[in-house]
C-alpha cells in the first residue's frame, strides 16, 4: 500500500517578509505637504493568511481626524476627496486618539503573526508614510508599530506585474473591481490596494 505523501508546512507570515507584517495604509489629507497640511482620514488593513497559505486582506481599522492645531487645509484637496469637515456623522478624533485606534489593530496583527513590526504597503507609499510619520511626531506618539522608512509600494509592484502605475488601471489589469465614485476614501482605497497587493504577491513563487 502506498503511503500518503507528507504535506509540507506552509510558511508563517513571520518568515515571508523578513519578520515584517505588511499593512496596507491609505491617508486622505488637506494637501500634499506632510509638514504643513492636515491628516484627515487614515485606514489600515493588515495582511493575513488563509488556510492554504495565500495572502488575504485582514481586519480593517480606520479613523476620521480633527485637523491638528497649526496644520492647514487646501480647499482644492477637499474638492478632490469630497470630505466635509462639518459633517455630523464624521465622528472625527484628535490625532493621538486616531493613531491609537488604528495602531491597536496593527499591533494585534503583528502579535498574531509573531512579526517584529509592521511595514507600510501603499500606492505611492512614501506619501502615506510621510503623513503618518508627521502625525506621530506632532503628538509625540511612542508606540508607532511601523518601520520608519521602509515600504512596499504597489505602484512599483503593479508596474512590474501589469505595466500600470495608476491604481484604477492596475486594478482593472489585475482583473479586480474598481469604482471611481468611491475613490479618494481612505477605507475604499485601502481595501482595493490590499486586494492588489495580495493578487501580485500570491502570484510570486514563495518557495514553500
């Protein structure tokens, strides 16, 4: 009688990216200058693993922010994002409280996967990281779970995988859904970027 071949164990998340946990981040802001313009929305989505070892989007966390004292808002940016700062259901938080809220989600995922720390995944990732780091510096936050300068940028990944660098076009090239009416929401853009990152990374040989 032939023996059933042994199934090789799947690689842990902590073994996939040199001990880092990929966490997709998107921010919506009051302009393009992270030292001057306000952070208005942030969403985070740690990457998880399914039973077969494929990367999948994990639990999402998000917050609307009260513009920090001393920061500015370019009205043109609000026209692009559609953010209404006076909306009664916006339920915005001060920066420190908002960072605590999303960092709690990230730290729980880092612990779950026994990783050293999070690494930011974004579309034009350094834009998001610079705004995040500026907010951390403003409030003197001591428990930032993200690597201070390293990122995974889906602009680069999509450019290599599909020849597209614009998020909407990269999504369509990857065979994923995209609704332009929902774009420029931190939650929507984070969810779509997480799908794109997982699609590209899962196609790459893992060496399991």
